[in-house]
């Protein structure tokens, strides 16, 4: 069983790049693509749903809370960004 965490918005790509080594640039990874990778030391599946960008992270339920907290902490630098 996996939990799904959605990440969207202006800084979504930059936030995800902090946690994994995938090239998420639009030329390399776009809507309709997904990849299995290690993200913040956890195995996840990253699925890009839209160019907006909008992503879904599929992670083991037992690790979902930890990953959500990691994402919230990592996103703090964007809190006051325009």
C-alpha cells in the first residue's frame, strides 16, 4: 500500500530536485511521465501530471508522514517567495 503526496506550484520542481537525482527539467521529464527513484532516502514513484507543474509522489504508507514533514521543512525557503 502506498500513500500519495501531491506537490504543485511555482517551486514544485525545485523542491523535488532537493530530494532526488532525477533530471526534472521539462525537456527531460514532463507530463505523463513517471519514474521510480530514491527520494530523501526513500523509494518513491514520481509522476508528473501537468506542466503547471503538478506531481504525485507514491511512497510506502509507513514512510508517508516522515516524507511529508521532510517536504514541509524543505519548502520553508519558498514560504515568502513571490
